[in-house]
């Protein structure tokens, strides 16, 4: 999955990664991609990770947990936010006019 422009730099900034390392960027790109796929699957649609909002916030926190080897804690600690995101996307889908 190709990352939106600037997302890698935003995640690096959020995680306080100030050094340049190609191998670390490649690893982080994989983490970001998996996080995007996870959140997209959870909501049933492709979310916008470039705009400030809940999808971007949860993606950043997903990356923080994976980088800290604590992915198993992410869903437990963010259950309310994940459910809220899921429900908000279902409401948007229901409200969109059908053709």
C-alpha cells in the first residue's frame, strides 16, 4: 500500500524519530501500511489519513504501540475510540445518498 504524501514524515515526527535511516523508514512504512489496512477494515471504507482527525490520531497511536512491541495492548486501550470511529463511519455510509 502506498502511503499518502507526507504521512511517513508526520509519523516520524509524532514518534520523535529525528535521525535518518532507510531501514527504519522501511520498517515504519510497513507499520503504517498495516495500521491503515487495520483501520480501513474496521470501518469498511478507505479513511483519510492526511486530514487531522480521529483516523490519523488512531493510526499514529497504532504505530506507537507496534513500535513499542505492544500491539496486543492497542485494541484494549483504544477500544472506545475504535468503536466510536467504526460507528461514525457507519453513520456516514447510511447518510450517503444511493444512486
